[in-house]
C-alpha cells in the first residue's frame, strides 16, 4: 500500500527509498547506468529517448520544409548526415517515403496530421520487440516480488525453525521496517517540487540528504534563472538522479555558463542518461 501511494505507480517511492541510503543507492545507480541505454534497442521507434531523422537532399525543398516541421513537432532531431539517422525521408512522386529498418510508409499527403499518422504507422510496423518487452515486464513485475517473498519466508523459516509465534513477530517486524523504509516524507518532498521558493530550494540543493537535493533540482525547474549557479553545481552531484535532473532544469536558464556546462557534460564521461538530459536541455532551448 505504501509503494502504491505514488502517482507513478510506486516508481517514485521505490526510487526514493533506494536513493536515500548509501547501502541501496548502488541499485539505483546500476539501473540508470546499465539498463536504460540497452533498453533503447527494444523500445518502439517513437518511444526512444531521442529519435533522429535525415531528409534526403533530393526531396523538393517545399516538401522537405513541411516534413521537417512535422518531425520537429514530434521531438525528432534532424541530422545533417544520413549516418546515425533512424528515419530516412526519401522522395516519392507527389509526397515522400518514411523509411526505417527496411520498412517504409508512403505519406498520402504532406499535411501535419498525415505525416504524424505515417510516423505512428512506421513505429508500429518496425517494432519487432513487443514479445521481448512483455516477457521482460512480466519477469520483473512478478519475478522480483516473488523472489523477495520466498527469500524472506525462507529466512524466517530458517531462523525460527518451526516456532510459530516468534516467526509471526519477526514477520511483522520485517513488514513494519519495510513500510518505514519505503515511506518517505512525501509531503515535504512534494512541497519542494511544486511550491518551495528560491531560498528553500537553494538550501535543499546544498542539503546532505540526496532526496532533498533531487527534489530541490525538480523545484529548480520553476526558478532556473534565480538558481543557475546552484543547478550548475548540482550537475556534478555524486548522485545520478540529482545530476540529470539539474541538467534538465537548466534548459530555461539563459546564461552563457549554462550552455558551456551542458556542452561539457556531453563531452564528459558522465552516464549516458545524464548526457541525454543535457542534450534535451540544449536542443529544446535552441542552443545545440
């Protein structure tokens, strides 16, 4: 019940529980460092962190301009070179072809609606990882809780060795401990995220508590100009979640040092996910 209180179905609750303790933070770090990038390969085309496209120079300029605008409206980044592009836009009589992974969709017209519909069809047509995603989801959703439950039951059984009352007491103690551990000061964190002022957020960003720093960065998205220096400093935080959230919060901070810092992140050895947030901040603010 505690886990499911989160509006995100428990993700935030579990994430926060992992982040707040050094002994469990490694699990969160492993998730962001090693699972998100490989997961890109099994996502549907339009669900990936950053979809790229290349528009053939052979395409008539007016058509190219209309298609480029439609692609940008779907957050698709247009490359200047075919290499690395996930979607190729090629000329085809009156309209154009959208091509990826050997699959293609002919656009009926060059209206924004038809181009968007064509992109959706192309994403669905090229999605060959549905079964793998489903199996992975079921394995994680069912396997992890089951393994945890069986391990706990085995531990209790081994410790108590048939003594029923002590076993029940130990079970209740473990359950209460888990509830206290997963229960965070959600109201206080939500306040930092949605209502706290500049001074409170500045204090949170320098807190020894990583959860306060994370939610200070989330709140910093409301005051990026006033908290520019603090957010730049937080992009070097030891906790991945704080780094990537701070990078994203700098999107609307219009200062030369922000652009410089975000470019530094792209060229650094930081985790892939932190770099994607820096990339989005630069791209969405037109500074890439």
